[in-house]
C-alpha cells in the first residue's frame, strides 16, 4: 500500500538514513574491536550491524512508491575511538532511537494510519532496546580491558530482533519462524 502522508515518508527516509549509517558505523567499529583483541565484541557489532541493515531495508521497502531524489536528514554518532568509547557511542545512538526518534515516528505513523510504516518502526524500536542492553554489557567488559563472554548471536532477518540465548521457534516481534534467523557464531 503506497504512503499517503509526506510526514511519514520523511520519517521513513530519516530512519533509513540513520539505520544505514548505524550499519556502516558498527561494521567499522567491529574492526576496531578485533584489532584490540576483542573478537566477541567485534562479532556483536557485526551482528547488530546486520539487524540495522534489516531495519534500513524495511524502511526502504515502505518507501518503494516514493521516487526521486531527496535530502535525508538523519542523526548519527560520529567518531572512532577505542572499543569502549565506540560502545558508549553505540549505546547512546540506540537510546536516542528508543527514547526519542522511534516513539515519535511510531505514533505519527499510527495517527496517519500508515500501517506499513508503523510495522517497520515497531520492528526497529523493539530490536533497538535489546541492542542498547547488549552494548552496555559489552562496555562493562571493555572498560576492564576484556572481551565480553558471548555465545552465538541470532538476528531475525525480517525484523532485526536479536537474541543471544538460543533461537525462539517464532520471533516474538514479527512472528517469523526460527529458520528466518541468521546466526553470528565465533
């Protein structure tokens, strides 16, 4: 169903830009973690980068009827430091999405009855809550100069839901079957 409201389309473009940048930023920061001998934190960054890619893809798909060139304002964390600093930046970016960006985008899409955008924003918001928690856990280890203990990380390819404790039979966010999860293992 095509978008009918310019505001929702603007929010989707902004979210797409932010998620795209998060995907790249986390991929770059994964390399930093690897160089600092923190391969599990590097793997966590890569797994969550994949979830951010799923969010960007979902937002982009909702914009499929929107043709043309657009200037896309999107907030983003910039800078590259040590892994502990990058984890703080990652967590802060996720908290911005959880506390400010996605709640506004989600309520706007509901108000404007844009069901596809509402679904896409909901998927991202729920996954970002998990990402913030995982980045905080990783930061605590990195502050001690240690890699985090981390088993396989599983990402739902549909919504970006992220789990570290085994794959659920059905994704609690989007209802995808366990076969739809991608695993990032050591």
